C-alpha cells in the first residue's frame, strides 16, 4: 500500500496550524475525506441537483440513478444478497435507534429480554436501556474479560430462550477487541433460535472485509463518515428474511404507497425506512468512498493497520507507566489504542498533544459503562487509518515525552 501517494488525496493533511503540520490520530471518531469523495459530492450540487424519485425530468432521474447506484455499490461491498436490504440512515446511532424503536413497536413483548454488552458505544446501549422499561422488556448485558474482550463464556448465562434481541459490537471503539461475530451469532442462535441479532459494525466496516450475509445476523449498522465518506450518512443492513419484524420508524414522504383518511399503505424495504428527502449528496459521495477503499483493497488496509498497531505497541512497551486497554496482540484488535498514563488525566494528555497539532481523543469515548467496568474514569485514545504513518506514531511519542516532562 503506497501511503505516501494516498496521503496526497487528503487535503486536510496539507494544513498547518501554528506553523506545524497536523498529525491526525482520531480516525475512530471520524476519518479524513479524500478529494475524490469531496468532488463527487460537489458534482451532485453542481450538475444534477434535484430531488430523487419525484421528478419526471432528466436531472432528477440522473440524481436518482446515482443515488440508487450507491445502494448497489454498498450491497456488493458488504456482500449482501439484495440491494433492497440496504437502508441509508444518518449514522450508526440512527440505524440502531431505528432498529430499537421498530422492534419495540411490534416484535418485542412484555417479559421478553434484550441483551447487549458492557463494552458497547452508548448508541448501542442507551436505546435498549431506555426503551425496555417502557415496554416491560428486561434489559441485560454481557461483561468483559480482564483483557477488555467480550466475555463470551458468560454468554450462556445471560442469553436465555426469552432473549428476543441480542446486540453487540464487532470491534470495540475502546479496547479495539475484534469479536468473533460468526461464533457469537451461533452461540446466541443455539440458545434462542428466533432471536433478532444486531451487529454494530461502526469500527469494523472501515477496516476489514465484512460479509453481512455470512455473519448470520439479522441487522448490521455502520457510518459512512468513519470510512472516508461524508458525515450524515449511515448504513443499516437488514436481512430480507428478518425485515418483517420491523415497523416503520419515521412516517412521511417516499415511504408511502397510498394514504386514505383512516389508514395508509407503505412501500417495501428499503424505502419503508427512508422517509423524507435523504442526504442525496452524502450518499453519492459515500459511493465514491467505497470505490476508493475497494481500489486499495480491504486486505491491504487491514495489513497496514496491523503494521501501525505493531509499531505503536513496540514503542508503548518502553513506557512502564502507560497501561493499554484491550488485547496486546495487534491481530486481535482494530486500529484503536486506548490507554491511561499513571498520574495524568487523559484530558491533560490530549490538551498538551494538541499544542503540537497531535489530534487524539480523551474521555470515555461514549462508552462509560465499559470504563466503569474497567474501574477507570477515562482514557486517551489514538486511532489509525490508511493515511497513518510510522512517522505519525513517532511524533505522538515525542508528544507523550513532552506530556510527561510537563507533569514531572
Ligand atoms: C462502536 C461504535 N458504535 C457506534 C458509534 C456511533 O457512530 P455515529 O456517531 O456515527 O452514529 C461509534 C462512534 O464512534 C462507535 O465507535
């Protein structure tokens, strides 16, 4: 993978602040965007800006064709069997909320159980925690091992025959732990065969090849903005066999077949869940992001990530006062490393690094239950993508040395 030429596609990497370049180590929060994606979004606004599905004129048809082509591109990228299984939302958070609201309003009944995990991002924990009591549903979760991985051994104690929804992340945004999705889905199905299984792939989709149909789950959610695409676009894959369990989440234009005074008839998937004018330019730009990733190849992207992880780990090993959260084997984790520095708050670490334009995340990374389970208030986090270099890691460690000097 030619990282030097890849970096030329990312305008933000040429920016200087305080006469210093930017070292962007926060791609798990959002990735940078290549020029190809920005130009494609621009193309819609400049050349065929019209609403989709509605116009009986050329440019509206052109916009519709571009938009729908991305559904096909997305279907192929995630190895779905049918483009109608791809729903465009605003982000992973909306995809997961859509599932939650749709499932509570028909599929879930009083006394049923929803099981999540303690290492989830808030967007895959709070909707279930909040809605369960309203519908008389029991909310439970699986814990983590000392390594910061999902405690799969405890799954058979928490999941029961009454578990109607099981939802978990494929890659943790804190420990980076990669879950064995195939195995977990199998284990859950063995206990509760008709369980609706959801995979949060927000941190997996940008970094590794995903086979949504092969995973055997019922729904998968992710965000365009973490995989080189525009913000404001999410993907929700729902298997055709499971879509009947979902009631509409939003009512309005484009999801309607007919409206009478006393009732309405709705379209099928995916339009049933795409009410209103969507983020047309965003979807079209997202298609370009997928093409960009495909051109490099997901295998190469993953290999680059493991290389950067290994390099960072070898450097971290010299710092006895830094504790890394999650598995120590780079092959078992995604491109994030969250850590704590003894005696220094994560916000102080991030603030001092920022003086050298080193962009990292600090706090609980929207995973407060996970931090509580690990008995730490917060952590600092670096995360990587296709444009990250070993030089970036070296600069980061020079910054860490400065942080330690300031606090010594
Ligand atoms: C694992 C995981 N799930 C869900 C989300 C939410 O993504 P979004 O903010 O795009 O909705 C994130 C964001 O960081 C994440 O890391």
